[in-house]
């Protein structure tokens, strides 16, 4: 009966993992030992953002001052600065990537070690009632997902936030009217990001769940014990059919995820195009009416 129990267990529905605030805090707790690296990442983000904002200021000075004055010497220095900025920014980004990878890989190591130690202390009943393939999927896929949330998602959020604040400050300093037009577009971005983000998050969880089910089925039927039971009970065709169903679910989820992801960028591109058209249109009008200069 013990050997046949996995057939019955595979008939039961799998519980979908729920990402709660408590779970997220527990995951972030593993990042605390790397706070020096995280601080360094924040410093590199600030430096990279500040350096990137120099480029439009250089172009402004070049168009409004250097070219009308035909100042060749200053033009050369500004051109060299435009070459130096990407090189410096590239070096900073390499350092940031190194720090980011150190935190991400360190967190995934700690999570895997903690999860493996926890599993070692579980009872035999737990291993009897739990599919090995699903455990492998959680130990690999879900832990990597948590690592990506820390090393990629959070870093991107912080980077975008810092860049947005810095860019807003510079824009207000240069031209407050065009800045107000840009701010009016923000609600469209926020609404779009919230709605599409919810859909993408749900489908990502569903993809993790379907992959876990498929991996569990492969692990349970392709090991020596599972293969013997399949042959013994003459369930070869049934198991082939069940595997095809689970693999088809993974395929369909992958297609849906790709389509929705592409739609996300298309919609964001349209919103960006609206904002760009308004800013350039209004800016061109102000230049024609001599409200401000081209630069």
C-alpha cells in the first residue's frame, strides 16, 4: 500500500503557494547579512543616475551656447565629456552588477541551505505524502524566484525610483511647464502597471504551479519504484496521457505568459508615445513662440 500511495496522492489537487507579507519579510530577512553590499548598490545607483543626468545638460549647453558662439575648444571638451560619461557609467554598472550578484547568489544559497535543513528534520510521514518532484521544483524554481525578487525586482524598483526623483528635479529646474505635462501622464502609467502587473503576477504563480506538477509527475513515474508500479498495474497509457496533459498546461501557460508580456510592453509603448507626443508638441510650440530655446 505504501508504494501505491503516490498514485492516489497524484490525484489530489496541489495547493498553490501564496506569497504573503510574512513570507516576503522572511525572505528579505536573509538579505540582512549583505547590508554592506546593499548599501554599496544604493551608492552606485545614485552615482549612475547623477552621471546619466549630465548628458542632457551637456547637450543643452552645446546647442544654446557653444554652437551659436562657435566655441570650438569648448565643443571639444563637451564631446570628450560625452565619451567619458558612458565609460564611467559602464564601470559603475559593472560594480553594481557584482554587488547585485553577490547579494542574489548569497540569498539563494542561504535559502536553499535553510530549506534543505528544514526538510531533513521533517517526518517520514511528510515524505510519504509529498511528491519528490514537487519538492525538487520548490527547492530549485521557487527559491530562484525569491532570489530574483530580491536581486532584480527590488533593485529595479529602487533604481527607477531614484531616477524618477532625480529626473523630476532636473526637469523642474529646466522647464516646469513641460514637467507638468509629463506628470499628467503618470496616472496612465500607474493604472497600466497595476492592472497588467496583477495579471503577470498571477500567471507567473500559475506557471510555477504547473511546472511543479509536471516535475512531480516525471520524478514519480521515472524513478525505479514508479516505473515498476506503472508496469505492474499496466498504467503506461494512462500515465502518458496524464503527462501530456500536464506538459500541455505548461506549454499553454508559457504561450499566455509570452503574449501577455508582449502586450504589457505594447501598451506601455503607446502610453509613452502619448507622453512623448505631448511634450514634443508643446515644446515645439514654445520654441516657435520664443518662450524658451531649443536646448
